[in-house]
């Protein structure tokens, strides 16, 4: 009589042979292959971080542009009304635009140094 634990082929191989024809089992094996693979996990994390980084940069760009548009409108209104602080406000706007340009330059330079692009592909 054969011992049940040491028989060949093992009992789990019979289960695998019977389940081999099922699509669910094939998908489960494929998922396990990809889920265990470190490169697959790294690719998922890298794509998520790239997406988050891109959205943060887009939000900062839009916020800067909205702020600059509002500031230019306020500066024009100060010049039209003859407010006493119109020159100081205009200097502040020039500094804000310079900071925005510097931010863009630093981001583009950093992205080029790291070998990528900050925008998503269309």
C-alpha cells in the first residue's frame, strides 16, 4: 500500500491538472506571476508617482497663473484709479512673474537632468 503523503505524483498536482482547463485558474496563475514579480510592482509605483508628480506640477502652474492674472488686473486697476501704492504693487507683480518663470526653469531643468518630462503623454 502506498503512503498518501509520499505518492507520486502528489495529490496537489492532480488538482492543478484538473483546474488547468479553467480560465479562472489561468488568470489566477497569471496574476500571481505578475504580482510576485518585483519589476511589476516597481512599474506600478513608478507610474503612480509620475502621475501624482505631474498633477502637483499642473496644479501649481494653474494656481500661479490664476494668481498672476488676478494680480495684473489689480495692478491695472490701481493705475487707473491712481492709488498711491501702484508702483510697489507693480514691482511685486514683476517679482511674482520672475518667480513663476524661475519655478518653470527649475522644474524643466530638474526633469531634464533626471531624464524625463514632467507632462503626461497625450
